[in-house]
């Protein structure tokens, strides 16, 4: 014989949701509604009786009556990876008229007169815990990004320091080269001054008689004053070379600082 269909209206009809955190008692409510004009008795059973407390867990619904059943989940260590298999069953039976002993009625009930509805328990992840986990993930990413930025900045600082050291070394070498060239210019100026002084000294002595006799009486037409020869002598090329090198190095030096 087929089993009778449930006459009560259940809300919710198939799932009981429990929202954490599960460090304290979490309560979910089940509403039972009797649409009949007869009395209906009920019992609430579970597959995990040690983990739940149900109030009321049994009773009688008068015609058109509605009651709320509190299903209290006891505190436990929640593991989201653990598969939950907890279930509840609401068992009902239409009561006969008159005074009836409920204990005897349930004990003597025929199976075909019993009706039941089953509900699955669902543990929902707490919203604030989810947000907290998301914040932890975001903070971890931010810390990683900050570490990466600091690493890049440190590497850039090392490269900048190395580049600055190379510039300082080149600058020092240029200063030493400039100092050497200045010394060379001073030396060349001194040599030029000595040559001028020697030319003046020779000019003041005048032409020698030996030079005239060697020219065989034609000294007057062939003589060229010594001081004229000295004036026609070109300046030392080393002096101009040193000046040009100094100007070139100073140009390179100033160009680097402008860049």
C-alpha cells in the first residue's frame, strides 16, 4: 500500500540552513502549518541527535494552526571541506477524534497512516568570515606587491649608485687629465718665454763678423737679421694641441653634467 502524502505545509520544505560562525549555538527555524480541519500530531527526528536540540520536538497541531520549531545546532569545529550528511525528518499522523494517548498512538500506528518529510542540513560560510578571508588574501597580495616594489627600488638604487660611482670615477680622471694638461701648458709657456728671451739677447748682440766674412763681401745683400728670422719662426705646435685638448675635455665634462 502506498504511503500517505504529507498533509502539513513545511517552511522551508527541503533544507535547513545554519549560518556560522559555529563557535556558539546556531538556530534555524522550521514552520509547520496545518491546513486541515482535523488535528495532526507530529514528531521531529534527526540523524545526529547529539549535535542538535529541537524545541518542540513533538506535539499536536490544531486545525489551521501554525507553530515554529527551533532547531539549535550545538557549537563545533567547522571544517568547510567536510561533507555534511545531517538530515531531519518531520513525521506526522492525523489524530482520531476524542481523547487520545499520544504515546500509545505512535506505538500502535500503522505504517500506511504515517506521513513524513525530509530536510537536509546546510552549513553556510559566515559572510564576515568570507570577507575576512578575502581581506587576508588582498593583504597578502598587497604585501607581495609591496615587496616586489621595494625589491625593484633597491635594485634601481644599486644601479643608480653604481652609475654615480662610474661618473665620479670618470670625473676624477678628467680632473687629473685637465691638471696634467694645465701643467703642460705652463711648461710650454715657460719654454716660449725662454725662447723669446734668447731671441732678444741675440738681437742685442748684433751681427757677427764671422758671418760677414763667410758670405764673401756680399753680406750686405744676403744678411737677414736674426730677430726677423725669430719672428718668422712658428709657435710651438704642442701649445696649440694642449689648448685644443683642454677645450675638448671641458666640453665633454660640461656635456655630461647637462645630460
